[in-house]
């Protein structure tokens, strides 16, 4: 099997996982990504979130609107600075994120199930190196 085939098998594996999550939750990968990152009790200022996660404000607006319609997040204006909008996750949103994280952990465990302990350590180490070098080469995106 050549490198091209390996890459595409990995893409297919993750795409299948993404499709299953969409089917189960009704949320796109981008919506789950945003929801997962505003799950902390510390609210995000809209513009800070967009900048931190490198999402165009117009794209984030659309995602937040869809999540808000589904009752998973809310936006609230700061009383002191009426221009500042903060993002909050709802209880229903938190429940979806918790389930999503559990599913991710199960997915990862099943991915590694066929490896012996040494191979698992090697795999994790290699993936860390690959993602770190990729993050550095693309400017941190």
C-alpha cells in the first residue's frame, strides 16, 4: 500500500466518523468543533473566539446562529460594553459535548485496539510529532 492510499484510508476513516456524528447529533463537524470549544464555564467573547480558533467572524456567526436555534448556545451582550458579545453553552449543549468526547475516546481506543502497548506508544508519539510539525509549518492553524 502506498502513501497516497494510506492517507486516503485515514481520510475515509475520519469522514465516516464525522458522518456518524452528524447522523447522531444533527451537527456538522464545524458546529461540534465550536460547541466543544465553548464548553468551559468561562464564556468566550465572540471576537476572541473567532481569532483564537482562526474562524472568520462571518462563518462563526452562521455557526453560532444554527447552534443557538438548536438551543445549544446563547449569546449575551456585555452590559458595560454593548459591542461585546459573549458565547455561553447551554445545559443541552454541555450534554452533547460530553457525549461527543466519550465517543471520541471510544473511537480512539478502538483505533488502537489492534496495537500492542509498545506500538500504541509509538503511534501516539509519531502522531504528536506529525501534528506539531504540521502546526508549525502552517503558521499554527
